[in-house]
């Protein structure tokens, strides 16, 4: 059954919910989570596959197709926002597509490319404005990492980190945490050192999300989220919450 979503969004001065997703955007195992983000909001599912641009146009179109399919399952309108480079991100006609969103989703790929493409542009400002007006905003994998202020390359760790979009400067995010920690045991050290004690480092397993924000989060999904520190790791499962500074 499709989700029943309000056709108009009520006026609010509060930002909408945020979602940081370990993996699984647009897939059936994440339908309930994406549907919950749209509940009570406009039935416009705005999707940006910008992070996948370095992988080529076929990959970008694959994400667009998956996004459309998920929107159809949810009974809402898919709005594909094609931002391939900073020139696109500065086009006012592209930014206008974001208006009236119920959910804005930044899908996976290269987090550094995503951050460098959107940072300081009219499209990013439009996304922030819609979120502040009450739209939900989600990032999966690269999208989740880019929402913070510190974005390393998981594909090429020696390239170092770049500045993120800084919506959540108090967080660092390791998506696909179960997979990365198994393949790269030192990945936690890379994120923790040097580590500002005012920043919380979180690992998010695949098919799992943190919902809420900017400072209070609830775990949703089939696996776990992890609070990471030099002392070790703390596991949180479905329904558990934590807060950040």
C-alpha cells in the first residue's frame, strides 16, 4: 500500500527531520524509513545523485531509476534534480526544483565530490532553506558524510579530507560501518585521530539509519549504529537514542 502523504505542508518554523543512512537508499528494505520521513509532508521526493557523477552517467541514471521506483512505491512524486557540476549547482532554474519538497535525498558515491560540488551554491542554499521550512533531509553513505564538516575519501584514504557541507559540524560519519570495519580495521583510527572532543564519531551499519537531529538521534533499521571513541565503541540498536553536543 502506498503511504498516505499530505498534499500540502503545514506552515512551520521548525526544521524537518534529518536522516543519516549507512546504505540502502531507494531499496525496498528502506521503504518504511523513507516513508516515515515523508509522513505529514508534501508528496514531493526530491533526489540528487550528484555523488555518483564521478562513476559515469550510466551509474547516475541507475540511481535515478531506483529513486523513481521508490517514489512510486511510496505513492509520491519523484523529482530528479540533475546537478553534475558546480555550474549546474549555481543555476536558479535547478534550485527552483527543490521548492515544495517533502523529502530531499542525497544518495551515495563520492562524498568529496558531492561536498565540493554543492558547497556555497544556490542549490545547496535551496536545500537548506527547504529543510529549515520543514522538509526532511536525508543523506546515504556519501550523502551522510557530506552533511558533516569533515569528509575523507573512503576510496582513496591517502588523499586526505575535504571540507563538508557543515550542516552537522558536531558529527563525523562512517557509513557501511559493518563492511568497512571488517575490511579496514584501522578505519576507526583514521576518523578519530586527530579528534576534537566536541565531535561525535558515529559508525552506521548497512541498511540502518540515524533519524532526528541535529542533536538527538534514534536508530532505525536492521543493524546497529556505533558511538566511537578512543576508549572503544558503544552499540545502539533499533529504537535506541543518543544526543550530541
